[in-house]
C-alpha cells in the first residue's frame, strides 16, 4: 500500500492507519462522529402552527404546501456503528 488508503472498511483498518497516518485517520474518525446523525420525520405540522426550529429541530415543506417537523437523531445504522465503534472509542482515538 502506498499512501493513505481511499477506503477504510473495518475497525481494524482505522486502527492500523492510526500508526502510519495519524492526522488523516483522525480526520476520517471525526467524519464518522459527525455523520452519525440524520433528520427524522416527526409529525406533519397543522396549519397555523410554525413548529420548532433550533439546532436539533427543523421544519421542511412537503407536498401540497404542508410542513413536516423533523428532529436530528443518532442513526443506529450509521457507519460508525456498522464498523463496531462506540462514540467513546472514536473520541478516545481522536484525542490520543
């Protein structure tokens, strides 16, 4: 292998690359942490109600000019979990 790999497909790949490419691997680990959240539909907002908008809630327009309340939640199927990492493990690897 020459240089930093294009794809890291297993937990072991990340652990191996930390030795030779610490900065690049830590950047990929940070991306795993950040990409573990998704916007999930909660409810259709009734007319006259504006909904909640903050860092973890948003309102989006859907068909027929209706609005949908969405919430930012942790995705149990995110790549970080598929690889077998926990949030604490990844934060520990980044901070080492």
